[in-house]
């Protein structure tokens, strides 16, 4: 008899997101922000603000003022993702890490954050083993191959199921 619990877990796989962790305001090599995030147990997006926000509402308003309405919407969506949301990132060497968001949004104004341009962060638990391009779901590799700096959902049921298998 098949394991119906296993089938149910696969059919209701969690959404997955790509987190390139690339600042928009500086030209750093791809993967530098990802390596910072992995090393510090973080996932994040960039866009520094001129003053440290006291709350998410202040940060969203500041992002809208400094970087446009879209930046504010993206920040709010990132901050409101539930804990345990699954994220993928890619290092400078082209290796992939998968992890889970494990904490609330906060603004990081530290020197390391300024160095990589990643200021809006959440705690994340990253799997210890990095994966090569041939070890990750195809849709994950394709989403990073397209380039770009946005934190965004990877819309692929197959990649979601394959990620669930990797994490189990």
C-alpha cells in the first residue's frame, strides 16, 4: 500500500523563492550577498535607507520615498512571508543553498550589511551542504540564470515538490 502521507506532502508542497541577495545600488559580483547571508544566518534584500527605520511601516514608507512604490511593495511582501518559507540562493562560485526563513524582518545597519548592500533581513536556517547546478530543481537553476536582483517566487510545482524531497 502506498504511503499516502508522502503523496499528500508532495501534492501540497510549499512555495519556494529565489533570493539573489544582490544590492541595486552597487556593482558587486553575483553571490557576494548570498555568501554574507549564508555566513550570518540571514536572507535579505537591499535598498539602504537614509535613517534606520523604527518599524516595518517606517521601512516601507522609507523604501517608497527613496526607491519607489514597487520597492515598498516588495519589502512588505518579503517581511510578511511566514516563518518556514523556503528560499534558494546562489554563491559566487555558482553553488546553491536552500534554507528556511526563521525570524521576523529587521533592518540591518551594520558594516557588513553596508558592504554587501543587504539591509532588510530575516533570520534563516540554511542547509549545510551547497548543491551544484545539476543537483537543484531545473526551475531553480533557470530562475537564477535569467539574472536579476529581485527576491521572487519560483512558480514551478515540480520544483516545489523536488525541493520538499531535498529538505526531507
